[in-house]
C-alpha cells in the first residue's frame, strides 16, 4: 500500500517543503494543510489543502480528512491544529510528532503519538535501561540557529497577519506576536549592554541551588505539570526553600533564554522572595551559560525543563516538580523538595549514559529544523525513519 502523508502543522521556514520533497522522492504521496498566509509561503507546492474555518471547526474537518491518509505529521503538542490529530493517536492514520531535540542543539525529536512526558517508547525506570550500550553517536554540529529561526518566524508572522486572505484564522496566541517580538528585541538590547552573568562571582557569594524557568505557555507546563505558570513554580520553590533550606544556602533563579519579556519574571522572583522572607538569599539572573552554572551549584530544580538533561550530563543533582520522561530514581532526586536542599542525590553517571544513548536511538535525529547547514538532510532522515516504520 502506498503511504500517504498529511503534513498538518510544521516548524517555521522551509523545512516543511523539504520534508514533503523527501517523502515524494521516496515514493509517498504528500498533502499539506494551509491554515493561513504563512503556510502558503512556507509550504508552497503541490498538495495544499486549505482550511478557512475557525479553530472550533477544525476537529470535525480533521475527522473527515483523516481516513484518506496513512500518516499525519504535527509539530509539537500545543497548537490548536495539532490537538485533534493527537486526540486520534493510536488509531488511523499513524500520527508522527516532531519537536525540538531533547539534547539540544544538535538533535530534533521524532516520535509516534506523543513526545516528552507522554512518550510511549521511553520507560521511566532505571531497570529498563540496564541492558543498553552507553555509547551514543557523535552528532554533526548544526551551527548557529538564532538568525534563521528569527527570520523564519518573522516572515511567517508578517504573512499571517498582513495578508488578509484567511479572515477567520486564529493565530492561537494568548499574547500577540507583535508584543512578543517587541519584548524579544528589548530584552536582547538590555542583555547586549549588561555585564555578562559570571558563575564565579555567583559562587563567591556562597553555596547555591540553581532554578531554571521555562518559556511561559510551554505545553510541558500546561499539559505536564500542576504548576502551569512560572509564577506558580517560582512561589512553590521559594516557599519550600524558605522553610527547609539550610540558612547558609542561596537560590539563583535563571530566566529562560527565549523568554519574550511579556511577564516580568524578575519582579515575580522578588515578590515571592519578599513574601517568604528570603529576599536577601534569592537572586534572579537573565542570561549565563548553563554548564558552568550547573557545575558551580549544589543542584538544579526544574518544573520539567529539558535543561535538566544537560545538568544530568554534568553530574548535577536534579529535582523535578512536574512530570518528565527523565524523572526516575537513579537520574533525578526521588525524595521531596524539602530534603533536596540539605542532601541532593546526584545522578548515576553510567545510568545517564545508557539512558541518553537509548533516548537518542529511539527518538532523536541529528539535525535542525531551521539551520540551513543540515536542514535538508534532517528532512531526508525524518522521512526515512517514518517510511521505515511498520505498524
């Protein structure tokens, strides 16, 4: 039976066209959804299927389209275009989920039906990885990604909002993209002319624990955590720190590198620290390399951020408050947060190597959705893996 792929929503930029071409070259039939003018520009070519309705009409439209396709491809789990497709995962068509890599920046993720905390192929026990080789392939570096990503997102957003050919389209953003773009620009200017974060200076102030925030609205927060905002996460961590951490220990809260500065995270940290009486022991930092910060710290606290995977590779103790595929005994601290401050449990380095190798083998592809150096090769490898899959 000839495979028929419907590309529903995809990363910004030319990757979708290159994936369609790779699938067609291999003999598959390919269609692609067009929800707005940005899709018209990014995915121009044969096989386009326009949807001009409102988001609440899309689930019914998807149920009508689905039987004609053997495979459907979505990017991430959060956009309204992907949700009805993921709700039918496990039946027909096969559902493939693309996502940014678990081990960034040189990998992308491809899984069936769900990713991250919902992954159907990544066990949550140390025993499940006991027989795996600790060797993982050395990736080909993808090179700089910020510039091509910013250009792709900007072009897509301008087309989506300036060309009024899909009048009922809903971009699906709680915060307008123009506001996010302005926030990114202002934050970049502020960081550009601010002194760099110095881990040595932070460590010189005393022993500290590091906390990494996530991008506000991330589906890993909204779907895989009871603490669905950074404010809720910050207050939970600071309150526990104030109650249970040794008095000589400090807390350093690091902003997400792609935070659009729509919410003042620094103010949220200061407000929480003052409310719990530890304003003199809590610092907020914007910027700074993760590796030296992790190595200088006593441990890392995350909601369910993939920054924890990098920290585990450095041997840093990690405490997870949300739900994550890497949160199990042997990798992360299994006890309550209250005990983490005094006696954090470090990861088993051998287990981490076996875990990393297994995750890469099962879910990761060396490459990039945005970087021009490896993008076309990434599309070919994604196509090859999907086409090789059997039921």
